[in-house]
C-alpha cells in the first residue's frame, strides 16, 4: 500500500470514528459548535481574504475566465453571507434522531421510523470556496462527518476555511468531523473512492469529467451534482415581454452558476418578433450569442453560428446558445438529448403546452414562466443547500440537511414472535 | 459491438420508451392492468407449477440444500399469495404524480414537489421466482418499467411468469414495461450494467458476490439489497423465557429467508442458565449449532466449534452460529464487524442497554425484544415489498412502491425574475 493510500484510509477511518461521536450530541451543543464556527470566521476575515487573494492571483495568471474568477472570489459580502448561513443553520430545528410514522401493527409491535445520518460524506467539488463552509455546517447539522476535496484553484481559500472550522469544533467534537483536502493530487481522490468501509456516500459536484470519473471509480454510492445545462423554451404561445425579461434574468443575472441558462429554444412562429429584440437585449448585457442559421437570419444582425458542440456546453460564462424549434415536441426532444436533469423552463401562456412540457421533461426542477435562477435550496424552501442533485435516487434537486440523512426502522416488542 | 450488447441496448431502450408511455396512465387503467395479471396467473396455475417442477427437479439434481429448495418452490399456497399480493397492490392508493409541500415563496412563486417514477429499474435477484410477480406489480404501481434478471435455478419459473405478465399487459401498455431475462448468461448482466442512458437504477438482491459484482460494474446508481447476516443479542438483563422463544422463532420459523438470524450473541452472565436450555430447544428443531468454546462448555453437550468464517456466513439454512460476549459493547462491536445492515435484535429488559444498542448499532431495522422475522414490508406497514435495502441512500430497509419513486420540484410563476 502506498503512503497516500495509507493516509487516505486513516483519514476515512477517523471520519467514521468522528461520525459515531457526533450521534450523541444535543441540539444545544450542535448550536454552540456552529456558532463557534461563525465567530471564528468573523474574527479571521482578513486572513481569509488574504488567502483568497493568493488563489485569485494564481487564477488570473492561469487566465481563467471572468465567470470562474467570480466563483472563486471571497469578498466581505460573501464572507458575511457564509457567516449568516452558518448562523441560520444553527437556529434551524434539529434534523436527526426524530421518530415518525409510529404505529402498532397487527401483532402488537410498536413500529416507527427514525431519521439518522448517512455517516461519512465525501464531497468533491470545483471552484467556489464557500462550499467548504456551507457543506461543513450542513454536515454538522445532520450529524454527518464530511471530507471536502476542492479544486486546486481554491487551494489556499479552502485550506484556511478548513483550519478555521477544525479549530472551532475541536474543543467539542473530534476535529476529523470536518476534513478539508486542499492538495491537488488526483491520487488522493482515487484512494478515497476505494474506502467504502468508512465512507458512506460520495457527492461529486461539478462538470462532466468529474462526475464521470467519480461514477466510474467510486466503490460507494454516488449522488451526482452534475452541471446545469439548463434550457429555456419560448413557446409560440409565450408572452414575449415576460419571455424577454426571463431570458435576460436567467442568463445574465449571474453567469458562473449552475442554474443560469445555457441554451435558449425559440419557437419558429415568434422568431420574427422575438429574435431582433432579444438579440439587442442580450448584447446590451455583453452576452455572446451562438445561434442557428434560422435565428441569425431573423435577428438580422451578424452573430456567431452555433456548432453541435454548443448544445452540449455549459459555458458558466456570459454566452448563450440559441436554437430555433418547429414545435414544442422538438424542444422537449432537444432537452431530453442535451439537458442535464437540472432546471428546465417553459415560457408559455397556454395551459396545454405547459402541461405537455411538465409531463414530458425529466429534470429535478421544471419551471413555468419563472427564471431558472430560482432553483436553489433557499428559494425552494430548504434553507442552505449542499448542492443540487441531478441523480434521481435519494434526492433529486436541492439537497439540504434533511437530504443528508436517511430513515431506518425501530421495532419495539415484548417477546413478540412471528406466527 | 457484440450481438448480446446490441440486444441489451435495444432491450434497455425499449424499457425507457415504455416508461414514458406509463406516465400517462390513470389509476383506473393501472388497476385494470394489475387485475389482468392476477387473472392470468390464476388461470395458468397448472402451467406455472409444471414449469416450477422442472426447476425443482434440476435443483435436486444439483443437490441444492433444503432452504434453497424451499425458496424455489411455487406451490398452490404461494401462487395464491402472489395473486393476492397483486390484487392488494391494485387496490392501494395511487403513488405517483401527486403534489405536496406546496407553498408560495417570498418572490410570489408557487413551489411544490411532485412524486415521479425513477424510470427504468434493473433488478438482479437470486432464487425466489415470486420476486418476478411482486416486483413487476410494484413497478407498474409506481409507473416504472422494470427489467428482471433472475437466477438460473429459477429459469423456467421466471420465464413463464414473465410471459404471463407480458401477455396480460400488452393490450394496455407496451409489453416491454416488464422484461424478464431467464437466460443465465452472465454477459447479459455485464452489458445491461453499461446502459446508464436508459436504465436509471439497478437493484441487486442477493449475496455478497452479486452485490460486489454489480456495485463494481454498474454505471448507473445501485441500491443494494444485501443478504441478511442478522444477529440477536441476549443481554445479561434479558428475560430468558422471552429470549428462548425469540431465538427459536427468528432462526427456525423459516430458514431460507434474509430476516432469519444467522448468529446469536450471548452475554456470559446468562450462559449457565441459557446455554443448555437453548441448545436443547434448537436441537429439537433440528437446528445445527456452531458455537465458541465457552458456549459449548456451558451447554454441556457435544457441539461443532465455530470457525472465524462462521461469523461471516449467511447460512440461509437451519444452522446457527453462537458466540459468547463479555458485555454489550462486545456484542455491538461484533455486529459492526460482521453485520450486513439488515436486522439486528437486542433481547433485554433494561432500558439503558436497549438504548445503547439502538444508538450504536447501524442497521436498516433495529429491534428490541422482537423476532427479526418481522422485518418485511407487510409487517412494517408498507404493503408488498421489492426487497430490503441495505444501502443507506434513497431507501434503507423495506422498499415498497413509494420507495421506487423520487420527488422533483415544480415551480410556477408569471414572469418572475430573481432580484
């Protein structure tokens, strides 16, 4: 066994051991632990920004695009946002150990379900360093130990956030409850994906290659948080004023996020009116358009022609691919081929078309006349989120603390035997 | 691509296509389809028994043990049981398409969750042919298409049941909604495990080797239904009369099933009284005992000594391994090393020990003073079951029709954009 293999085995084992200790802490203790993290983030703001500046400088040298730089940045507002998130999670009702569904069966046994943690969660993510704090807080809330492996772009930011968290929790619980791996060695991940004895689930959150790699190699269950190749379909029965506002918001309000749209599908009947208008609006927001020939003709201006690859590209940038469709079925078909089961939107005033879209589109969130940007845990009523699951099993859509648990059966008898 | 690879790709693709048609059937149609299956099972009883007799004859030639033969047999009672199960599922309330958790968020959007099917389920199972009927009915109830791959021992039985089901459903929905693979070619499974585009989840239900193989090779999510290496722990605070009844019931009431106990853990303080008594009782039921030295001494009779391997063996037969433990922690430790996350029982009148066991034992079902045989969907209030999941994610414990679905978000706005 290599040194790294040994280290990762040990790390997973310590995570498992910590997860057992976690099961006996009270709501008050949990709150105290989370508040300690919030406090230490607050008093270490300057150091956090200093570490983040190193990552930003390196990223600029590597010529990362503006959307990726935006994802990476930790400014005062964002650090305050993280702190507020932790405090909110601390105040929320307890998630684990509650009993439900209690009943007495025919044999006279008391049967109930108990909400229990998953155990040890391995999270592999790209870019945004705030993920470290959000996910550590959610793991503590749901009584799970967590191992966080971020991308190398955020190395210094992730490292300092991990240190602050461990320092905050170690007087209450084993510091290995939250372990952050800031090293960028791929071998670490390979080894961790073998540790099925001690890691209960792995959540990869990122692009195609990461998800594929983890799904192919993990020996434990995987809940994939794939990227958001989200579409908005403008129906022939759409209110074009609403459509225009929705496209601009869904594409340009924030571009480096998974719930921004990447592809716009436009019904041919509205092209003449809609194409010139939306082109102008998008260009006013500096958005780069890559469209099919039909759309470009109707837009009546020079635009880049989309290639086949564009329909499969999550730009995470201020770029939008646009395709003309002959009818709603062509739109649904395109989504079933190119969508990533994340967020899909129809803009239409017609109830029949809305329902057709709803019934035939498979995605964790289907929206009617609303911006895709609303698909996040906060907006959908879950509070803070670990990410957005595009795997159908266990959790489909935003995952909050509750989705980081499972339920088991508890049966209480008095010597009952089965007849 | 080999011929088998092509055939399996086509089979999965047809399953996916069928699953789309399923989404638009009504509760009444669903009931009619299930009742047609029940009817056709009833009028084809003789043929079913005839096919089953071929499997039983082959199994006897192969010298399968009595518990396995018992699992394989389809007699009148069992066929009637399958029919009754289908009829009950037909009468149960609708599972899919319902909306819940509806609320209006701050932005004024209507947000709700919709229960939706998983899509196409691949089920790989061993032995019991009734699984074909139970799982096909549950798949239809939950609007999923299903591909059922059974073991070669049950080849003829599975084949006829699959044919009866397809004949029953094909005038309502595509017959590929339920596809039964009776061939015993391993290559079929290899190919199906690659079909992640069209198969949404694979459920292996069986022993260690099957679960390992599927977990290592499947490209889609896996919900493992591992075997039941279930323990019963007799505490020093146990009521030994109850303990004796519980051991006999949990071990001998039916031996070829996953919720029978395989290992008994006995506190050393009760050995003198309990060992001779339970040995006599078990032997009266023809149960073979494999015990540690300490137990054998106390039992005061000649017994086979258990080897290390016994602690890891699911006999699925009338055999019980018995180990003496010095205290409850040793029992918990043994379970955490050798248990299969299925069903674990403590027999104790002491509330503190009951709670210690409950809090520290990780299993989909933890029981206090009750027979492990109660862990099934019917007894725990779920109705018919697909099997018992020992995977923590998605479903932990018995899986009924509801556990074969997921929920997604539906968001309805009127041009709402995110500020």
